[in-house]
C-alpha cells in the first residue's frame, strides 16, 4: 500500500529510488489504516456520515448481484477497518438480503482503540427498510453483540415491527410515511450517541443520502476492473438538481486498486 495523495514524505510516487518510498510501499498494519481513516474531530460533536463503496472503472457497483467480485483483499481490510471505527453501520435492506449480512464482530486488534473512543466492542448495524421484509431469525437479528436496529417509517407494518422486536431488534421510527427520511435517520442515530456513522449502501440508499445532502464523506474504492453490462452505479435514484461537489482528501493505492476518500465541500 502506498499513499498517492496528500503528498508527504511517505509518498512513494515522485521519490522512486528513496528508502522512504520502499518503506511506504508495503502492507500497512490495521493500526496504520485506522489512523489513516480516523473520523474527523467534528464527529465528536455531531453526526458524520461516511459511505464506503466499491466501483469498477466503468462505474458498476456490483457484478452478478454482489460487490465482492469488484473487491480485493486490501479492500476488505479497509472495509473492516472502517467498520471498526464506526459507531453504527447503516445499510439498505436489499443489501442485507442479497449479501447475507451477519452481525459485526468484536476484533481484538481494534479493542483498545474502540474503548478509548468510548465505543462498545462492535458497531451497531442499522437496517433501513419500509417493508420490514427481513428474516428476523437470522444471526444478524438474534445474535449480535449489540442489538441490531431497524430504521423504518411510522406508517410501516405494525405487525412486522412487533415481529422484529420479538427477535430482539430495536425499531427506530425515522419518517412519517412507510419509509425513512434520510435527515431523520442521521439525526435519530446521533440522538442515540451514534455519531460516527458509516453507510455501506446499497446504491438506492446511498442515492437518497446524497440527494438529501447528508453525506459528509465517500470512501470509494476504484477497482481496476471493467464489467460492461447494466449493473447499478454506486448511487441510484432521482438525480439531484445540481451535482454535489466533493474534494479529494486522500488516495491510497495497492495492486492497481485506488482507495480514495472524498469530503463534501
Ligand atoms: N458497490 C458497493 O460498494 C455496494 C455496496 C452495497 C451494496 N452493493 C450492491 O447493491 C445491490 C443492492 O443495492 P440496492 O440499491 O438494490 O438496495 P439497498 O439500497 O441496499 O436497499 C434498498 C432497500 O432498502 C430499503 N430502503 C431504501 N431506502 C429506504 C427508505 N428511505 N426508507 C425505508 N427503506 C428504504 C428498502 O427496503 P424494503 O424493500 O425492505 O422496504 C429498499 O428496497 C446489491 O447487488 C449489492 O451487492 C454494492
């Protein structure tokens, strides 16, 4: 792994023959990754919503219904690190259904860092759904270290909500209709002290966060692959009136994968 941006004395590019360059082009420890991806200071006072997504060179956000074919070992290490830094992982119900989501694990390597940040052993998973058409007998709902949340609207099915609660799920209402309003979801989680927020998509959920202007940061892995076909992009839904502008904050590289980080301007 090497840092391409911001350019520092640890940047390999531009100093190809130096010892520093050789030292930077190596596997980073999980601690180093956690330092590189630390939430900004603002997250101590209010919500900070970060998304982590992977895209092919031609813009596909999935292949054969999954993101894994676009990913790499290093991408998965960063995925795990971003989870380890988060208070809550917000995810759309379709991604839970298609990717077979499991509860977040407590990882020894991040235990001290989480404790020092006042965090529990693992992030809370918050599933966004209007239908509550989820299998509440799955480990995600019955065996998490910290209870899984379901974010839904006030007009969603009371029967399905009761079923979720019987499984040990906490249901959070964040909308007046059947669905969730993105701003309310972010605020409702922050009210519970879950300020360091991470969304893992999918594209339909991310599109709504973008359109509502509540996405603070995008951690985008650019996968050196092309898929053609009609796959979803990383954000879907009605287009925004004016494209939202983001500024590059960091770019790391390994094996042709670019691990980029953009912040809302
Ligand atoms: N490239 C990547 O990094 C990445 C990341 C994640 C997922 N993916 C891929 O994306 C695909 C799935 O994504 P997707 O866009 O189809 O679905 P998604 O965003 O994961 O989930 C959509 C579902 O979330 C719920 N939902 C979304 N917005 C809501 C709102 N405002 N209020 C209430 N519920 C809401 C609805 O669930 P109900 O139907 O239950 O009401 C909706 O059907 C998979 O193929 C997955 O592999 C890619």
